[in-house]
C-alpha cells in the first residue's frame, strides 16, 4: 500500500487557499496522506487550467490528478478518496 498523494493548487495572498490548507492538514494526517502545495502562478499550463478555481485540491498530481474540490474543502469527497487509496 502506497501513501496517498494530494496536490493543493494555491497562490500567494489567497485567504481561501490558506483556509483549505489548514482544514486539510488534520485530515491528511489522519490518513497518512502526502500533500504537495503548488503555486498555480509558477506554471503557465496549471494556471491556465485551474487559475480561476484556486484553491483546487487534486487526488494525485497535475496534469492527471482528479479534482476533489475547489474554493472550499469538501471533507466527504476527500475522505472517500483517501479511504479508497488506503
């Protein structure tokens, strides 16, 4: 069994991004999931695809990751994804 990988697409000075990261931390810890935070403004392709939706939480990594939620943490969706991965 591998470690579940989540990617949080974020940007500087984004209060929703900060809120999602804070809300995600205990959930990720409970399931032993690795969370990578990527600044959408550092990658033109990611910014073009997700820039208006930030923050975006993906199961996996871009460009193949599955979007779990955006703007606000969907605890149920993340729990289902982490349970399925574990």
